[in-house]
C-alpha cells in the first residue's frame, strides 16, 4: 500500500492532469457525446457528465470509508441495492450513475468543477483524520485497488485517469465520424 504522502501526491497529480485537460476542451467538445451510457436507453455521456460522475463516486467512496470505520458489516452497501447477483448490482450501479448524470446535465462547467473541488477537499480532510493503521484496514466488500481503506481512497486517482482516457477515445472517434 502506498504511504500517505504517496497517496496525496497521486491524487494531486491525477487531479492536475484532469483539470489541465478540461482547460483545453472547447465548448463544443464539452457538450459532445463521447461515451455510451451503460444504462439501456440512457443518454450518451459528454465530458461534462464525466465530471458529475467523478464527484458522485468520490463521495460514495468517502461514505464507504466512514461506514467501515464505524464498523458497518457492509460498508460498500451493494447488499442494500436489492440486487441478487453481480449483474443486478452492475445494473443498479449503472442506473444510479445515469440518474445522477441526468440530474446534473444542465450544470455549468464551473459548477461541476467547483463540486469536484469540494469533494476532493472532503477526501483530503478524511485522509487527514484517518490514521496510517486505519488506511491499511481492509474495507469489507471493496473490489478496488488492494481492498483497503487507503486503496479505496487512492482509487479516485485511477478513476479520474480512466474516465479521461474514455473521454479522449470517444472524442477521437466522434471527430473521425464528423
């Protein structure tokens, strides 16, 4: 598991990369469909939609960590979805993601970036409050990174990079079809 300083550096670098790229998007690119929704019938996602999603998931990870630290037996919470198997869990996740993105569809870039900054500050504050020993504790049910509290928190960096990669690929395909 990375050290606390390595975690902070990884989160900062990934965020800087994300913001640097978003600063170069044109208004047209920000509104262009770049990835298909994982929800049947869901609207394609634009780069702006990915920002809303990233904030949603980072908050979800914070909640999982807090529930785990309180001793919740299912801090990830997939059992609370009513899903009976992995496919149903994934369908629930995709619907939840799409509903959140749809709710924030008309948010301005400035508001989306401000929300993303707020949620990152909440993650950094949580990271300050968690001891090194707690960072190494397994988070029950967490399939991300090494499954520890620290692993879940650092996954935000990988998540940002993954979405940026999907956006780039989608926009390149869109430009080839234009």
